[in-house]
């Protein structure tokens, strides 16, 4: 069994989570223009350029969706910090290792439960 997190470790991880939240919110704000519908005016843009623009738009949408999911995980982790539930696995309720949380502060599962969920 892993030891529980110390308050200084939780404070350090809260800072990492807050920084990640700001980074993701900035990223989402900047990608908003790239996900607007592509203009299909053949007079101003050739067929190949339109296809390229549509592909870029689709990649921007995929990036936006990934960033949105990650932001939700970060906000959820910050909520768990505020509720005193941070640092415990959401499935088995055992402590999550500090090293894992340093690498991925929004992780909600311990390594064992994460591995089990990925193997299914």
C-alpha cells in the first residue's frame, strides 16, 4: 500500500493542475477560429485548397475535443483536491502514488486500476 500524500505534495500538485487548466483554456480559446466552417467559394479557393482546409479543420476539431476532455479531467481533479478526495483511486480507493500524480496530476486511477481498465 502506498503512503497518503502530504499537504505540501497536494499543494504542489494543485499548482500543476491550475497551470494545466490555464494552458488548456488558452489552447481552446485559440483553436476556436480554426474550427469554424470552411468557406466553399470556388472563386476564391481551389478544390485542393478547400480539401486541405477541411482536413485542417477536422484536425483542429479533434484537438479541441481532446483538450476539452483533458480540461474536464483537470477540473475534476481540482474539485477532488477541494473536497479532500484527491490522491485516491476512483475505483479501489487506495492512494495513488505521488510519482504518478507528478507525471499526470489529473490521473484518477492508480496504476493497477488504470492497467486493468486499458486491458479490457
